[in-house]
C-alpha cells in the first residue's frame, strides 16, 4: 500500500494556478530568484518549497522603517 505524498515540484502552469497569477509572472519570479525551479529535460518545474517560502514572506507584516508616532 502506497502512502499519498505531496509532489516536490509542479509545472509552471500549476504553480501559477496555485498562486492565482499568470504563467508569465511565475517566470518573472523564477528569473528574480523569488521562486526556485529545476529543468527536467525540456520542462521547467517549480519547487513546492519555494512556493511555500514565497507565501510565507508575503504573509509577514511589513517592517516599520520609522518609529510609531
């Protein structure tokens, strides 16, 4: 009996769907280093870990640069 496991990587289209953004934006995030990806033959895959990290960074409140008045 095999246990259900979560994928380690997903297609660019799947990553876009998961993040509710377009594929072009996913490629921009890959190019900027905000999303990690691997090339498997002719296909590019985005790591689930990097998607989680991106969401974690986005969920954190912005840092204050000035003291509260």
